[in-house]
């Protein structure tokens, strides 16, 4: 059944991916009508999240952000499909870096890097970074249930020396690469909501107390990797610029969770500047009404 779904869906995805950008975004506009106007995909979740973190905004403002968010969400969907056939030159034109030399300088020092980001702006084309560096790229991801699409995504990333690894594979893979003297750049989307009974740290994110992931920070300390935040700014439709910011060159000198706290502050700044580019369909605050004591965890 998985293969049947793959061979039925893949030709459609490929046809969408070869559309010129003007037609690609016209398709996104049509998709918006279905996702937002007709089906209202997770619309209640989106507006509940917005009202939760922006209690000062009225319904008109919430609705405006909601509409802009769904337009951007549909753009990200078609941009992900475009990854099937987009050329390196096209990707470099549409996804640029304001200070890639920060990464290159760390690489010259033979430093491996933990690259922390949030579900903000666009992260789909970040793997073009690999064309500017020599280090092996790893991205921690959740395996796609359909094994054929999972292989497809891995194959797309592999074009630029990027490798997808699951959470369970992360620690043994990076320990092995370090022992072999391989420098790596390791991407973590670190604003997700962990299971509260597994969380080591709780803090306020957008003024709401929630459990937070600390794996990227802990791994950086364990393997002595520099920690860098990358923020993405939407310049105009289909064009993005990434700016890197060092959070810790020597993470072992930081108190536990200070790096994670600094990361979340930067994410909050992005959200306040342009909230429509955050992934509001994600149930980030679903554990807001619980506390560490409910699960007998240590903070």
C-alpha cells in the first residue's frame, strides 16, 4: 500500500516541482483557498495559540495574522515540493546567508557545530548551507511513516552532503563521527514541545510556562560543539535570508539551560517582529496547565 501511494502521488509532486516560481505561487494561492477557506486546517488551534500568546490583540488583529500565516504555510508546502527539482543556483538565489563566514570561521577551527532553529520563517532550504562548507551536515528529524517518501527526502538532502538522522540515532552517530575526526554541522529544531515527564527544564516561552527541549544544549556540552542560532527573515515572497548568531563557542562553560534560554529569547524576538511566520498549527503550549511536580521531574 505504501508503494502504491508513492507511485500515485509522486508524479503529481514532480509536476508541481517543475513549475516556474510564478506558477508555483499561483498554485499556493489556490492551495490556500482549500487549506484555510474551505477545510480550515487546524484553524481553531492556530487562533487559540495566537490568543494565548497575544492576549492584548483584538479579533481583527488575530484574524489578520491568521490569514497571513496560512498564506505562508501554503508557500512553505509548495517550496518543500520544489525541493525535488530546484537547482543549486535557484536555491542560492532564493535562500541566502548574511554572514556565512561565521560558520566558515568555526569550521577553520575544526569545530563541529550545533545549529539551533525554530519553526519560523523557512527551514526547508537551509541545507544549501552545505555548498559553502566542507563539514558533514546532519539534521535530526522524525521518520516519515511511508518508507518510500522517507527515502525520497533523504535522497534530496544527500545532494548537498546533508544527512537525516532520527532522535535515537543522533547520539551514537555523532559520537562515532567525532571519534573518526569528522567535523559536523548538526541542525536541531528546538522549539518543539517535549513530553512533560521526560523534560529536564521548564521555562516561560512567550510568557507561558512550558517544558522545553534541552537535547541540543546537552549534546553540545557532551561533544564540545559550538552552538549557533540561525534566524530566517522573509525578504519577499519566495526569498529568505538567514543570519547566524553564536550562542556558545565553549558550551561547557555555561550553566545548564542558559543556552536553551538564550535560544528561546531569540525565537521570541522573531515571533514578535513578524508573528505570521511562526508555525502556529503546532501545539506548542499544550502542557501549559501542568507543572514539573505533576510528573515528579527535576528542574
